[in-house]
C-alpha cells in the first residue's frame, strides 16, 4: 500500500530532518511504499529510503516566476515525485483545471511520479451522487489517466482538516466509480487518523492513504505504517 504524509506548511528544515530520521528508523522492515511531502522550504537531501516528494512546483525548469520553484530545484534534491491538484491549491491558491493539467503534462514529460488529487466541496456533496461524480470528473479534464507513474488521491474537501470523514460505504462507492476512470492506485485522504486508518485501508479499492495533520507527529505516522503492515504482512 502507499502511505503518504503531506506536511503542508509545517515543520522547519531541521524539524523535517528529525521527522524523517524517526520515520526511517520505524520503516526499516515495512512492506509499504512510504512517501513524505515536506514543506517546500524544508526540501533537502535526506539520508533515507523513504520517497521524498514536492508539494508543488512551477511547470518550468527555472525562470522569472517570483515565489515559485522549478524543476532545477527539485533535481538538486533528486526529487522525482510531486503532488498536483491538491484542494488547497485549487481553492485557496486559485489554480484552475487548465493550469493543473499543464503542470501535470510538464511533470509527466519529466517522468515524475504524480500523486494527483481530486475532491468535492461540501455543497456538492450535499446535493447528489451524480453532482459529486460530475464535479470529480471535471477534475480529470486534461489529465492522462493512463500515465504509468500516476497515483490518484480522493480527498473530499469537507473532510480535510475537519475530523469528518465519509462513511466507509461512501468511500467504497466513490472509489469504485473513480476506478472506472483510471486503474491507477487510488488513495483516500481527509481526516485519516491513527484510530481510523485500519478500517479505511480495508475498504475495497483503497490502495493507501494521504495523511495531513495526523502525520505531523512522526509517532502517529509510524503507527499508520505499522497498521498497514499488520494488514499486508
Ligand atoms: P488532513 O489529514 O489534515 O485532513 O489533510 C488531508 C490532506 O489534505 C492530505 O493531502
């Protein structure tokens, strides 16, 4: 399974080193694919067999894009994994589907492993299943769903950082629909915690989890990896 931590705008570079050291010790015998996305300013070369990914980058090698980072900055740290389409970038930073698709194409051309996020806001969720699917399918526009290095993450916007999660039946239902769009591994994200990860990982068509706040504590993230091992070893 794929167990990923999105550290968002948290942990300084030195705190991230400690974090990654702790996780690296904990995962020595794991059968899981573990990915950590540090804050952009905390990227570095880490002595680890964890996969380190970038939460974001501009689709360019380098150039005049104030405040952004480019391919060159990722290559410095040998980073070949990127998160694209996260709801915070869509809704807070205002990234359009068109721009997200451009970013996707650029990093696909570079052979990156892409974790591509989709998810619906609460008002859509509250309307109907058809509306949810129509909303999610729009987030597949311009995206090569057959890309061999693709992982998709279903993260309902209303479940992110709120402590609310869909029922396990709802996760299973949406994942079954999304698997029809792409055979890529499909993660669930949104308020995954130590106490619910085992149940979520056992849902059909859930190939792993993308964890935010609960992953900020290395011990909690380690427990989640161990929970996945207990299910798969
Ligand atoms: P939380 O786990 O804090 O809900 O965040 C999920 C997320 O956005 C991961 O990308």
